[in-house]
């Protein structure tokens, strides 16, 4: 019975060790694991594609790289989850009042100048479906 408790304790310790974020460092030819507190915490995270991941915190959306560095600030209300043909749509606004869409590249730069759209979809074969709101007076 003592052996089972000992094995259970060792397994629990191993699981706890792998559940805590860590950084591997090499000292004197030996690999040492150092426990660290997470510095970036998000409300939602999506899978990586081409080294970039969509993230959300406090209702704002942005993108991080595989090193956990924010490469496109969390300043948008809406954004496509993946980049398609090197571009992603991003938007400011609200579901009730509507969004204003623009396109960004993987560096976060806006493309197509100051053009804004009332809706936008992903790029496919060099084209993206967009709509432009027109005030009829």
C-alpha cells in the first residue's frame, strides 16, 4: 500500500512540474528547468498558422508570434483568425452599431491606404469580398 501512495505522489509531482510554465537554461553543461510566472495571459487564443496566433484580452484582439511576443497590438474589436494570402481583416466597432473593416499585413501595417469597408471576407486567389456603405441622401 505504501508503494502505491509513493508512486502516486511521484506521478503527481511530475504532472505538477510539467503544468507550470518553465524556461530551460543550460548551466555548466547541464540542462536546468527554471519555473517562471506567465507574463502574457489571454482570454482567448487560437492555433498558430505561419508562426502567428490570434489572441484576445479584455475584448480586444491582436496577434502574437511563437515566442509569445505581441507583434500586432490588441487594439481591434474584431479580426480574422488567420492571415490569408498574407493579409487579415481587422475591425473597430460593435455588433449593434456595425464595424469598420480594414486589412493588415503580418507586420500590422494597414494596406490599401485609408480604404475602409462595412464588411470584409478573407482573400482567395487575390480577391476579397468587401462592401462599402453608401449614404443615400
